[in-house]
C-alpha cells in the first residue's frame, strides 16, 4: 500500500485551484488541505481548514500538529511577509522563496537595482522617495513613461503613462492621495519599452531550474487590450512569440544571471520565479519579477506538464530539482476568465452561477477553476469577487483549445458575466504569419 502524503495549499484563488488539480493528476495518494481555500477546491476533495488562524506562525503550528509533508504557498503577500522562514524554523518542508528572496517581487527597487548591478537587461530607470524630485525628472524625460510603486500593489502598481498629464496624475495619486499606501513610499520611473510581453515560469531550487511552457497574459478588461488593466482576463501557452532562439537568449542573459545574482546577494532563490519579459528590438528585457505562480497563466501552463507534481515541488524545496523528470505535452492550453460586471472597478456579489459542472465534465480536456465563488444557503455557487471562475482547455492546436475553452465559457452563466472573446487571438495571428512567410 502506498504511503499517504499530506499537502497544505496556502491561498484561495484560481492559481491555488490549479495547483490542487495538478497535484490530483499525479498518480500518488494525497490528503490535501487548503487555507483559506475556496468552494471549488473543496468540491474537488480538498479539506478546507475551518480553524480561525490569524498569523503565519499560527498556520505553521497547525501544519506541525497535523504532520503536513509539504506546504505550497500561492500568493505573494505571505511569501514577502516571511511565511517560508516561519515554516522552515519548525522543520517543515515548504515550496516558496524565503523573505529575503521574495524581495525580488516585494521591492521593485531591490529588483531593479539587482538587475542594474548584475547587468540583467531591463528598462532604464530612476528611483524616487520625493514628489518634487519625481516631477522634475518627469519634466526632463517626458512621456510616454512608466511609473511604478516599489511595494506590493496587487498587480496594479505599474502605471503606463502615454501623456505628461497622465504621468502627473499618477504621481499625485501616489504622493498626495496615498492611493498605494506604504507600497508607494518609493517610486520607480522608467522608460516605456516597446514590444510584446510574455510570462515565463522558472521552477528552481536555487542552482538547478526547469523552464515551463511560456504563456501570454491578457491584462486589459476588454477585447483588443482596451480598457483598464486587471489581474488578468485570460492566458494561453505556449506562445509562439517566444521561439527557441529567444528562449535560449532569455536563459543565457536573464535566468542564469538572476539566479547567480540572488546567490551572491545571500538570497538563494527556491520556488517559482516568474519573469515578465518584453520582446524589444534590442532583445528580451525584464518587465518585472514575481516570486510566485501568476494567475491566470498557471491555469494555462500546468495542464501541459506531465509529472508527479508533489515530487517536483518537494524536490525543489529540498534542493533536489535535478532528480525530477517531466514531459511537456505537445499542443496548447487556453484559459478564459469570467469576471463580475464592473470589474476591475466596483461590482456586486452573490449572483447565482449555473453550468459549472456541465462545463467541467463535458470534456476530459477542460477544467474549471474557482477564483471568487461562495456557496449560498442551498449550497449553490454564487459570485464572490471580481474574477469569479476561469475555464481552461488543451488540445493539439491553438484553434481547437480556444474553441473548447469558449464552449465551456458559454455553458457557465451568471448575471453580469464579463469575459474577453479574443484570448489566444494574438497567438493565432502569429502562427498564421509564420505559415505564410
């Protein structure tokens, strides 16, 4: 009889649901807990911790008492706050970078200075802690320009300003209205890079690394990248935008030197390193680093990788990633997010959701991930946030994956359902151009 391993997933969104489904696809008996988790994860057999826990120390104590073999940390905030260090002090195995390593996302100033010091390609920039100096630099540089707050801002901390009016307004939001709180105590002003963006996930134990299929996210709320930016309205992988030649260049110029730089800074990086990459005329450059899986890219990447994910995550945490083997399925995966009407602004909650089971179980190559759902008094799913659920589908061709994903989208319904109709279209256009050339 196989030994039963226990896993704790920290987080409650679509990314964490995707981690759960990946673990469940492994041919291994697992008992999986989540904190705080979501109703979709519970529906899939995950046990939601119902004990009130207020601190990461408290959660580490719970994991110790319940003999958890492996903890996976989904969101950035716990990592930046040092959850990995807290668990490790109790001798617990945890997948995710330490507090020192998580600075690569928690402090954009740290990340930009790291890149500058170690010659890792990124946009030219300056750092400011003073409104007047920031405005003076703006007047000198002009628009278009990008203004970023250094701290965590839930994916909303980078403001692309195409006019000086927009740039001055952004500085006012940060310094006068304190819209970003402490996250805006330091501000980065950088050149606006031109090119197309991709999301690249690196699984690393600090020395060894594995590159996952490269994804493209769709940030804007409306089709054709119109409207305000969101946490992400869909993604697809692999993107034809990053060919073998560019991937090799990213590996040589960015991945290897970044891991070496983190070791040199005494911040050995173990876990998932997310690179936001801009393909510019001068080659690929780093837009930003994240210290965790992205959402919704995770939902378009993990279904393409076949491995024992429990073993992969644990080996990564223990510095033994070189012992892990996996295969990447041929084909493509597409993820489409269904959001509440009004998102990323104000929206209503509590709208009944129909069709989730039908969408998920109609096709073996389609998944539904819960991001912000709740259960009403009758046990029916209702909306409980901005990005509600997402649908992933994988197939041999990108066109088929898109079609199967949108069939699932059509089967799910709730009042005010908002989604983009062009997820993956950039990839189709690029593949078409490649065939014609």
